[in-house]
C-alpha cells in the first residue's frame, strides 16, 4: 500500500465530540442554571438550530467571527457549539472591559454577528458605538433594538446542517479568539483551534479522576478560558452536569453543593482563598464546602501554608495546581495529584500529556537542571497563532516570557517574569498598556509613569502606578481619567508619587527597586 492509499486517521473536532455525547447522554442534565435544567439533548438541539440560523440568516461561514458580550449563561455554550459546527470563531468579550476596549476589539475582529446581554449593553458598554450600532447585531434576552434578530427565534428554528460535508474540521481550524493585553499595549488576539480544545479536555481528564456522579460548579467568567475551557470542556466530553453560576461567589458555590451535589470546582487561586474565608467564618458553610471532592486552581503561587489551609479546611480528595496561558488554552502544566501538589511547595507541576516543555537561556540553548531559564512550550493545546498574523507551525516553540527552574523530577517552579505582566485575581495585566492610557488621559499632568505589581492578599498582585508629577494626584483622579479605557482589574489600586523614576546601571527602569518599595504592604 502506498502512502497515498493509507487511511486517514479520524480526529474528532469539537462539534463531532459534542454531538456524540448529546446522542449518548441525551436526557442527562448538561447545565443547571438558576431555576432551569438543560439536558444534553436541549443543548444540542438549540446549538444546531443556532448554527443553521447564523449561516442562513446572518451569512456566517467558516472562519467568520461571532462576538458575545455576556455574563455566564447557557447561551454562551450554545453559541460556542454553534460556531464549532460551522467552523466559525467565537469572540468572547470580557464583562469587565471598558467601552473603548470593547470598541477596539470589535474593530479588529469584525464579527458577522454580535450577541450581547441586556444588562451589560444597558450599562457602561452602551457607550461603545461599535457594539450598539454594529450592523446585524443579535442580542440576548429581551433587548429591543430596531432591526435586531431575536435570539430565541434563532435558537428554536430548524436545524439543517449546512456544513455536514466539510466536517470533521481539521484540528487547526480556529474556534475561539480571545483578546489579551499585549506587552506593547495593544491587545493580542489569541486563536485557539478545535484541536486545542479537544486536546485540552482529553489531557485534563487524566488528572481530574472524574466519577460518574461528579458535578462541576463553574463560576469563572466564560469570556476567559478559565470559565469556557477549564473544567467545562472536560465535563461536557464526559457527559456530566455543570452548575453554571451567573457570577461567582463563595455563597453560590456552597448553594451548588447543597442543591446539586457539586463536587468539583476549578478557578483562580483568589477564588479558593474566598472559599477558605467563607469556611472560616461559618462552620455550616465549611461542612457544605467539604463536599467538593476535587479542587483545581492556579493563577498565582501556592505556599505550604496555603496548601495546609486547603487540606485542613476543605479536605478535598484531589487538590491540583496548574499553570497556563491563554495561548495554551488552559493548564499546560499541572501537579497531577494531591501528593504531588503537597510534596513540592511552590511547584507548578509537570507538562500535561500533550504538551512538551523546555527551559532556555538567553542564547536559546537548554539550561541544566536547577538553572533558571525561560519556559518554552509546544504541543496539542498551544495556539496555532495570533489573529491577523502568520500561523505558527505545530513544531514551533511558544516562549512564555516566564522564568522558571526545574528539579530532578522535572517539576517546574516559577522564578520571575521576563515580560512586564502583573497577575491579579487570575487575570494578566501588562504595565505598558496601563502606562500608555495614563499618559494619554492625564497628559501634561503626569511627567512620567511606571506601573508594577504590588503585594495583595486579596488579588495576589495589585496594579500600582508610580507617577512623577508637579501637583498632587489622587488615586480617584487617576481612576476617573482612565475609567472608559481600562477594565476594573486593570485599574491602578495605588498611586505613589515620586520625584524621579529609578534606573539601573544601563539606564533601564529599575522595576525591581520599585517593587521592593512595596514590600510588606497589602494593597486591596
């Protein structure tokens, strides 16, 4: 048999994987949301009808973008799977983005259709000209806009299949476009492919050790991969139920444990800290939260003291810690087991099943065990590239910008950041972006500004702006000036007025010195 005669290996795409489960688990609950339960059959039927409507009525084709600005709700997943069926790309817009940020993202993504939650559009986002006046906008709920299509009409219509002959989609077919802060100040459009999403879910299933009666409580925002991907896709692949929270609170997690027997939670380290605080404050809440069998977290550094509090207060059977970027879909590195999490303080774990890692020095050569180097990643969950830029090759390494070291067993430990990124509450903020907006909005009032991360028990890190100015400048003045351009998590939480920005012997801004001046503080 010649090479050309060899059978093609079947690789299920995101829609095909979901369709199989919908047929197999049709009447099982897929999503518990507030007072409603949606079965796998419900989710499949509505996503298929929505895909047909997007194609027939909105002209959405493979590769087209479809925007959504919404709090967590079942329609988010309906739209995600509708795009997966069409080979289209869903563009989640963060709930906490400022109007001008939304406008810039829509201007770059140019979605064929854009779905928006009424309460978000009626709020600050209403000032975004592009969102409100976007042609052929489709809006959720009962938002009345002249010429708009009705979501329920789209999701309850016929479900013929305009792309059946083209599936399965190739693994590198883009499915999600997430805009993140850029080191140069401009948001980067990270593309995640259908293959990325399936590989991520399959890999993490190996670590979660799910039982047939497990229930996920998901409250992380679906506009971010921590909500849309981590945990969510694993449960959908397994045909298990998800309690979807419109907004995360410790009380809502406890209620999900009481009402729906939620047993698994994933989320940023700051959310686990909130669970610990709630448990410490109320013994009854603590008892309910101890029903969580699996807790997966990341977005910070775990200490022996924190791990001890988790195990003694919440007592999960499986406690995992991980590290990832938007560019790696979700976790690219994970401790894998409770024992591995507890054995190595601060250890981020090991590359997941389909990811390869290496640590390199300035010469891009591999560093020896124990030495510090920049973490590079490649594999099945790593982005095929950035929107509007040439595609990355599957064998091409992704530099993360994070300096790490590895021990003899290969466990990775975070050392520092090569790039100017602040990790606050599980979100990434680039100081250069905040600096540019402060300079633009405050003009001559500020002669110079440098933004760094300061210690915060609540958020892990908080955004701190050092400013050189001739007049007194309050935190409120700065926040008011940048309110329309920066989301809440990017807002400076502290202003420090200084006479001059310190520099090192090369004349570069000495951010290490500026961070050191904040040592011992707790900025909230």
